[in-house]
C-alpha cells in the first residue's frame, strides 16, 4: 500500500458498527467506535427485544424485526440491555 492510500484509508469514515439482536443475545456483546460514530442494532431472531441505555432517553422500542441506530458523540462506556431478557446485556466503548 502506498503512503497516500494509507492516509486516505485513515481519513475515510469508518463503517457503522453492527450488533445483531438474536434470541437471546447481542452479538457482538461489546463494540468499539470513535466519538461521532453510530452503532446499528439489527433484529435477527424471532422473539421481541428492545435496547435500553442507562445514560439517557435514546432507546430502541420492543420489536421482532427491523433496526435501530444511535450516534455516540462523547467518549465513554455505554451499557445497554433488553428489558424483556435480563441476561441480554451489552457495552459500547466510545473512544476519541
């Protein structure tokens, strides 16, 4: 790879992180993104699930299909869970 190609790759926006909402787990359970990037949860199972965050009002409603996206603007660790299934937990790590 040339130096220019490496520089362009570093400057290109990263693809949004994806989390599968399965029966009954988030896969992957932990994702890492940079501040300003988004995470998309995609429902792939047959059961109803939701995605709730401890840090504020942005929540993904209960559903069986579809997707939900949240942009993370600040650094930190953001825990989330499904209110219907206590063992379904996850973490978004946001770095600079």
